C-alpha cells in the first residue's frame, strides 16, 4: 500500500482536506482505483464495506471537476435514499475541508420534485441520486446530461438488478459516448459483471480482498441451535452481552416482519427495515436505532444497503449467506472507526459447514461457543 495520497496523484489541497478528517493513508481500493480514475479509465471496483470505496471515486472526481464552469459534470447513482444522502454529506465535508467550490445536490424519488428543479437551476457540479428520478428530470429537460463527463454507479449489483437496470441504462444512453463510468460494489456477481461490461468501455476490474489481518478489531463466533430456537438464543445473547446497538441479518426480505415480531415478543426492543417499507416507516426505524430507542435492527442484505450507522457493537446472523464475501460485508458494519466489534452467528448443525467455508475462504477464525448458566464458554470438541 502507498504511504501517501501524494504518491497516487492527489493534490495538496485535497490531502490537507483529508488530513482534517483524520485520513492520512490510502486504503487498498483507493490506492488501486485513484491513479486509473485520474487517467480517465472505466473501472469496476470491488471491496468490502468500510474499505473507503466512496473516497476512491470522490477524490479523482474532485480533481477532474472544472470549478470555473457552472454546469453539471458528474452524476452518482445510488440505490437507496440513505446511501445518496450519505454520499452527499461526504461530498460536502470533502469540499469544505479542501476549500474547493464544488457543489452537489441530491436527486431522489418520493421527494418534492419542484424543490429539486429549483436546486438544479443553480447548476451543481455533481448530482447524486436514484436513476429513476434522474431519468425523469432528464426527460423533463431539467438535467442536461450532455455535459456529464463522469458517471459513478455505487452498489452496482443492486443498481444493475432486474428492478433498476433499465433506468440505469436509459440514463447512460442520454450521456455522451466518451464519458467515464466508474462502478463499485462490495459484491459483484457474474451477472452484474456481464451487464457492467456492456455499458462500459474496456473497464479495468479491480478486486481488493480483505484479509483477516485488515480487521483484527472484529471477533467472530458461532452458537449452534435448532432453527425454531434462534430468536430465543438471540434474546438471551443480547441480554447476556448487553448489546446496545446490534444489526440482525436474515436472508429473505419477506421474513423481516416475522423475525422482528418474534424478537419483540421475546421482550427485545427491535425494529425491521426492508425494501418495500414505506419511506416514513424506514426512516423512523433507522432514527430510533441511531438514537438508541431500539437496540436491534433487523434487515436483509438488500435492505441494509447504504446504511452507515456509527456505534454498532454487534452483528448477529440468524441466517447465513452462501457467499463468504456477503458474510464479510455484513460483519464489516461493526468494529469501525477504531472501535472493536463482535460478529455472532446462530447456526443449525447443517450450517456449521458454511462457517468452515468462511474460515477457509476468508482466512479468519470463527470460534464455536455455547451458553450455560448465563455465561459464554468455548465449545470443547467432546461437547455435544
């Protein structure tokens, strides 16, 4: 890894701005992406959550923005309201800390479109938002896409799924052919890769695998239980470890409400979010979780996209994903910003094989444990 941002082409003002935020050394994904992005290459970037993908595309983008022109020069497509706002905030902080007059505005669905049109009249350099609403405003001739030189697709595996791919392609078709496309995700499936290469020009594929040594601040463990007893095990565990803020992952979005109801029935302060949640309900659940009014937030991998919540001390897996990278993506939501975190999986005997698959693939240790008399013990080989 490079010792400095200067070595990979970042300007002095940007480096000083990063320093104000306590960021002094580039991450693996930043080190590989930034030099190529500055050269104008199309890029497909994959790395785990929390590894700095947003700055990997924002830093070169900032250096390419011509601040002497009042025109839209870049668009960042994001699959959720939360992720778009999170990116917008990072743009604002970076511009302020670097003392650069770069402007941006969020363009998302289910928000007053008249206000967004007013913001667009100010000609922001960057627009961040959903492909559906951006396409709508292009069609209304409120966004002039011919001036767009860079398009960033964040959480690409979701934006290129069956639900979103048509609107993403439609947006790209309105831009000039020589625009640069940067595409990022924590997980990129073969199907996503095929779709991505179809909308890009000879893209460079960059994959940064996160080794266990990169995240020594996360402790992994698992407990064996019957499927029907998993919610009860979580209830005991939450009280035993005094989890103040924990994410609970399940595989299927349609099971979120039922799982949340079970946890609430067992006396836990839990809330659920899923893709079909009414926006007000989703926002309220997230706010209650951030403020500590609920301790557990139940979500699927899709529903949790774009969430960046500070202070998550535990991640519980009630179901296990087949893909080890998705496991890594989940547990990477704890142990952030210099704090330690614990990932606990509640598994059936059949699912233990998946635990061993994670250990081998990710080169991590996931310790077997058991509870007894209100305490946690290491699981001995002779214990049944």
